[in-house]
C-alpha cells in the first residue's frame, strides 16, 4: 500500500491534535517507571516554568541526557524508578528530561528561543547526565554533572529543595570527597 506524503502528513497532524486534546482534558498516558518524575513536555519556558515552580513552592530541574549515554541509562534503570525518589522529586520539583541533541523548543530565562540542542550547546553541556536547577526567574541556581546513586541523588535533591545552595557554595554527596560547585 502506497501512502502519499499529504496523507501521511494528515495522519500525523490528526495524531498530534488528538494527543493535545487528550492532554488538555486530563487524559495522560502513565509514564514509564523511569520517567515518572519528569513532566511531559512540548516546550520548556524557563521563565514561566520557574514562576510556576515558585508558586507551587518547588524548584525547576532539568536532566540533560543523550541517546546511548551509559550513566543516563544507569540512572533510568537503577535510580529513577525507585518509589522514594519519585515521591521526593514529584513533591519538590517540576522536572524535565531534555535530550542534548533534541529539537523540542526551549525559551530561556531571558525569553530567547532555542531548540534542546542549541540550548545545551549554549550552556556548554556535553557530559550527561547533567542536572540544572532553576530559581523562580528561570535562572540556574545550581548544576551537577554525572550519574548518582539513589542516596546521592536524594541528597542532591534535598540540598537544592532546602535552598542549602544559598548558604554553601558546594554540594558534597554522602560518602564522597568530590564537591559539585554552584554556578560560578
């Protein structure tokens, strides 16, 4: 069966519209267990999302990933599905998962528009996973690069959620000597 380009385009548009209608009516597919802490995205607007996080007394977190990233896959397999991790981060963060080679739109804290890959390049993100935590105005308040165990990921989340980054310039994960710097 041969499908013409216009027919295929029409089918794709219909699927997109149905997805948006389902999303706006509160009908959502259940996230896979490794993605349950991440909100579904069509666009990230750091100003808007930062303000929303502030209104909800949360922080905004972005986990930058790339396809085939072993540490990212390790976290998706061993850390993110954990019910304690999901409960903690859902309660304290609005979280997005962004592919550093992706094409979804992002609006930064100053209102400039990017694709995921252009934003990641501007932020000089090459190592993944990288976690950015944003304040209420869409400005980065803390960042960490590298995979973490459940215990260390929870500790990082608590460090940011409690706003300890305002008192200490560096985060030290339990059981390590390495410190992660606040934005310098």
